[in-house]
């Protein structure tokens, strides 16, 4: 029965999204959405426990020989990522229950919960799928549902951001589809495992074709993952979307596509093959540029959500950097950073939404003294900022530490300077918010202690996300040992 949890998770989310459309009562729709996501989260716990005791779980649907049928492949990496994604989405929905009415027109709130269920189902589909065409279908569903949660505010800036995202994403999807068609023409398979068996012994006869395929997948999925310099859609989409949507987009949506890229590179091909091509050096370069330029652009921002959005570009750089190192350890750190960043960035976006709601301003400069008015909220933001900067024990530090060790392992010691430079740049845009929020008599004058206090029930999901962040940092060694592609 446990083998069927992946398909049950997806079916629960999709079926209940249709059930929600039968109701007009917003409260019922909220409860159905939160309830279905809670069930999926609990099932994901069983899936992770089960998968850790086994090497791989496979589930074939349709054609039993996998030539044309759908196949799910769940290893330890997939199960842990699933658990973290379902947990983060559950916390976002909890927060939405108290916050969405303040940002979204009343008649559109129900659509948010329907779209969130479809979005999570499609993201899990990409994580589980072991065949390229099925992955592509789930990618397209996730793109359309992501567009839906961005445009919900129905403001000019949201429409513009959605159109921009849709155009860029369509280009990315087109490139991915071209890559799938090309690999099918060479191997006659869409199943990743069968492609691997076919291509491993014969890739030297198709070197140019393989290079083109790798390039198409890298650029196509890079656009959808907002990898620098293919990120231009992200700041507008993430900053203009409703706060819960921003959290879901940054924490989950952009991560799933880079996870698929890892499956393509290291499972469909293998480390030996991809390292023989220049594409890995290009990926490493893109990751390095993202770490630096994403942070520089974040420093230049005056609005809080745009700053946090550009921070995501920098953090995606770390993930891509780990992939570009072309080692098992580098890939494991990339997966670790996916889950660490998921809980951290979702909490930062939700906290940003609270700051904007309570101050009535999007500007960073208006957060001076906010530590006296919202001490707990800024405290949680501080912990998230510490992780982004790389304070020891927290996930951000763990990722940077192991990436540095991997650079030494592969003989690329100068790359450590890029990691250090990026960390210093992170300090320049996160620490001023914390320092100005807590310290300085000029900042605190006229501020009343706890005057903008948030009800604990509203802030509890953020507390749980930050607690999860600290746990992920504390058990980092055990987690990293589990991850493989």
C-alpha cells in the first residue's frame, strides 16, 4: 500500500481541488484545502520513513514495460523533498487563512485554494515522475497554476508580471519539449531509466546531439528556475503576488525545476558523461554569477519583497553551483540547499507580508524601529537572515561549508572566494534591516513596545517554519548522507 502513496497524494490534491469548486462558502473551501494538504503531509511522513528503509520505490501506471507507460521513481531524495514541500505548503495555507483577505479580492479567494492544490499536485508529479513526457505535463500544469496565484490581486503590476512570467516560462517549456523530442529520436524512449540504459554505452556516437540536449534542458529548466541571467521574470512575479503566493513560488516552485535538471543530468545520463562536456563548466559559471549578481541586485532594492525576491536569485546560485561541481557530494549539497532554502525563504516572505501589512509600507527604510513594535516577528526574521548569511549551525552555513569542502575536493579552491564574497554581500542587505529594526535611539523614538503585535495563531506557522529550519541545520549530516540522484 505504501508504494501507492505518491499517486494517492496527487489524486487527493487534484480531486479535492474539484470538490472545492462545488462550494461557495469560503470557510468550507479553506478547510477542504488545508485538510487535504494535511492528509498529504501525513502520508508523506510514511513515504519518507518507508523509502529510507528501502533503496528505491517504483510505481508503474499504464504500460507495464515502461515504454509508453507512466512511471514514478521515489528514492530517499524524492521522499525528503516531498515531506519538506508538503510541510511548507501546509504552513503557507495556515498563514493564508488569516492573511489572504487583506490582499486578494473576496471573490477570488476561493480560486487561490483551488490553484494551490493543483500547484502542489503538479510539483509532486515533477518530483516523482521517471518519464520525460509526464514530467513535461506536470511542468505545464504547475506553470499555469503559478500564473493563477500571481494574477489573483488583479492589479496592473500583477497582470504585467504574470504575462512576463508566462512568456518566459513558455520559452523555457518549448526548449524542454525540444530536448525531450531530440532524446526520444535518438533512444526511442521517454522513460529516464531506459534512456540511461540506451545512452550510456553509445553517447560517444552522438556527442553533438547529447551536448545540444543538455544545453536545451539546462536553458529551458534554468528559465523556469530563475537561474541567473534567466531570472528576469522572478522579481516582478514574486514581489507583486499575494504574500502566500510569493512564499510558495520562491520556496517551492522554482526549486522543483532545478530538481528535475539534476535528474536529467545525473540519472538520465550520469556524472561521467556530463562531466565530459563543457555544459558543466557553464552551469558552474551561471551558479557563481547568480550568487554574486543576485546579491548585488538585492542590495540595490528599496522594497522589502523585491529584496527578498532577488535574494532567491542568489540562493538559486548556490544550488546551481553545487550541481556545476559535477560530484555526488555537490549534488547532495544542492538538494540539501533546496530543502533548507524552502523553509527559510517561505518564512522570510511570510514575515515580509506581516511587516508590510502592519506598517502599511513596502519600503525597507520604513522598518526602522520595527523590532520594538514587532519584537517576535523581527526575531524570526533575524533567524532566517542568519541562515541566508551563513551563521553556523543554520542550513545556509551548512550549504556554504560543504560547498567549500567540495571545491577543495575537486581542486577548485579559488571558487571558495566566490562563496565568501556572496556571504559578505548577503550581510549587506539582511543585517541593516535587523540592526535598524532593533538598535539606534533615532530608530526607536516614538515606537511603542508590541504596538504592532501579531496574534500568535497567525505567527505560529512561521515559528514552525523557523523551527524546521533549525532542525534541518542540526541534522544536516544525516540528511546529506541520504541525498543522491
